[in-house]
C-alpha cells in the first residue's frame, strides 16, 4: 500500500497521528543545519512583542525545503535507489537534488519552461537532470508524477506526510530553543511548513498560537479555510507576486484539512509590505530573504497582529532571492527615504566645467552614483551642456545642503 493510499480518507486528527516526527528528525542528522534563532528588538518595537527570527534562509540549499526532502528520502528506504523525481521552480528542486546527492541516487527535476536560468543552473550544479517542460509548476508536477510510474520515486513539494514531518522539525527546534514561545508566524504556500510546525506545537504545547501568512495577490488558503471540503479550493487562484515561492494556485489534499485544524489565523500581506520586509531584513538584521521568506516579518511589521505574552517567532523560510530584485528594492528604499536623489543642472561647455561641479558635490560629502550628459530635449545655450546627477546622500537635510552649495555657486538645480 502506498503512502497516498494509507492517508486517503483520514481526517485531520488521523493525519496528525500519522506523522512520524522522530523518524524525520533522525533523517536530518548530519545533512541539515539546526538554524539559528535571532532576537530582533527593532521588529519587537514595531509589533509590540518580544520577537525572534528562525533563520531558515541560512539552511543548506537556502531554505527549509531540505528538511522535507531528507525526511522523504529516508522514508522511501530502498525505493529511493531507483532515483528521485520531483517538480519545482526553485527551492524544492534544490532541496531534492541535494537530498539525492547525500543519498547517492539519481534525481530528475521537472521545471516550468519559463523557469529562471539561474534557478535551473543551481539545480543542475547539484547533479540533477532538469526537464524544462510545462507552462506552470502544476503542469510540471503532473509530468513528474507520470515519470514516477516508470521507476523513480516521486517527491511532492508539500502534500506528503513524510515531507510535512521533515518541515515539522522546525517546530521541534522552536520548542527547545524558545522556553516562553507564545506564537509562531509562518509563510504558507502549499502549507507543508505550517502543517509540520503546527503538528509539532499541537503535540507538545497546544496553547501556542500559529498564524499563517500569504501574499495577498495569491492567497488561496484565505478562501479555502472559510469553506467546507476541498470544493472551496477547487478554483485555481494566482496573481503576480514577488513572493513567488508561495504563489500556488490551490491548497493541497492533505494540507488543507491540516491547516483548518491547526491554524489560529491567516494574515495576508501586500507587495509593498513584502518588499519593505525584505529591505528591513537586509539592512537591519543582515539577513537575505526572498519574498516568500519575508512574509512572516511583513505581517509583524504591519501592526495587524495583536501582541501576545511571551515570544513571537517569525519564520524566515528562504533566502534564494534574485540579486537584481533585492538591489532594486534597496535602491527604491533609499529613494523613498531621500538618500538617493536625481538632480539636473547646466554646466559651461568648456574644459574644467564639469570638474568644477563635481568638486562642489565632493566638498559637501555627497556620493556620485551616476552622471549623464543631457543635450537633447532641454533648453541649452550655445556654450552649455545639461548634466543629470544621481547622488547618495545622508537624507533630505543633506540633499538640501547639496542643492544650497550648488545654487550658491550659480548653478540652477532641479531635483526630481
């Protein structure tokens, strides 16, 4: 009897009872990190709680997903010898490829045809064979399941009790590391991580609150948790979000009843809030988090969660972020805070003219990021050239100091 056949027809209580947390923990020994707990006073001041961060972004392969993959491979036993097959656009693919590498077995990964080149390369570097097929992750999953009928064992990204048991080891570590644990705030995509943590909490200290978080642009659980049965989640739901790691169309067959039972609440966060949380983690905590990994922090920063007595832990679930996206968010933040400004002025079109302008900028200790000559579509005299400067300053007051210095020297300055 397959694991799927064993779980068919079980209610939430039956599914919870079927999860083998001890076996999952043993499967992680020597292959996964016990990730650190980081106190975060600045976030606590915003949310009104004592807050700590569980830094799963520092896990091997960059996310919590390795835990579930290792647990599943161990549970497969000799069946893993025929190889593994899975489907994912990112973190789960890396995790299964790494688990296969640890076990010394082959691995195939079906990734959507439009998967990012960097993500495909990261999976291939771990020794997996990548099939770029399917227009979505859901289609790739169907292809991987079909391939498993030919021999290799299929590892589902979230809707599998052995995978859920592995993700639940995060909860076991929280219980050991945080004596006054009162609340856990966790990202929810397919629901495997939240289900696993919820089961660990329910078994040991059921009074601990579990709050799930989804991107508001793609929050299928928000509707599904309100309705009975799987029919409530039958219609696919997906919108564009920077939290692409949790942007799934519908909840799982196992995770939906589990989260109906285990979650104390579900919060959704906007794209702005997710981006700001990523920047906060990078600049204030020195953690690199992807969008999906930052949603729990975004929920706490929003102020919509009431304070609790004891420690609240936010799970920073992954750090495999596109460097260009993070750089863009950091630049955007600097602009909004008045620390990155663009200004236009005119300089004499003669030798030394530009050097005089830049000397004034240097004298007031502003940092030149870029400079562009502008000669088209602006009013210029015969002996003038336009110059657009992008500067880094210490803030609005420093920007005003720069402008004042330039205007005192006779330059007409327009700040954009």
